[in-house]
C-alpha cells in the first residue's frame, strides 16, 4: 500500500551532492495533488543548491530528527525549486497545516542568523516533489 505522505508530519527528503553522496533532511510536507508534494525552503539552503544540479531525490516518512518510520522505505522522486504562484500555493498550504509552528521556526531562524552573523532568507522558495509511479 502506498504511503499517504499528506498524513505525515515529517518526511525525510534526500538530495544528492555532485559526487553522489546523499544528504537527508526532515521537512514539513503538504500534498499538492495525488502524486505531488510540496514544502518550502531557503533559496540559500543546501537542498536548493543540490537541486540545481540534479532533480533526483528520495522521500520517506520520518520523525522530527530524521529517523525513518519503521515499516517504510525510501521512494524515488524528482524535485524542482519554484517561486511565484507555485511557491504561494505551497506556502499557504504549509501555513494551513502547521499553523503557529511556521512563525516560531521563522523566528528561530532569524535569531540563529543574527547569532551566527549570517542571515539567509527563510522559506523564500518552494520545492515541488513529483513521486515516481
């Protein structure tokens, strides 16, 4: 039975470096349609930079720390970074699903950027994930 990613709070999103090394990150995810998921990220994030050179990714249900859920396996997918109307749709759905937590994480990101002396944009790009059939 296929995983209903729309029911998941966190999904382990794995991108690949140029040398093929996988890099996994837990992300919030929303369903855009039956075979498409979305989330937002920073245009300066490693995810966005890695997606610039390869659209191949995997997704898997996980907990907040990125530990895959028992009984699940990684599913191959493709992903692309978006802005404009596609980003707006993703952003609205993430805020509707995760509510106050979106404001809290944005605040923590701003504080962390100030403390590190390196502020990066928060959630200014969307990522559309197309699940492989």
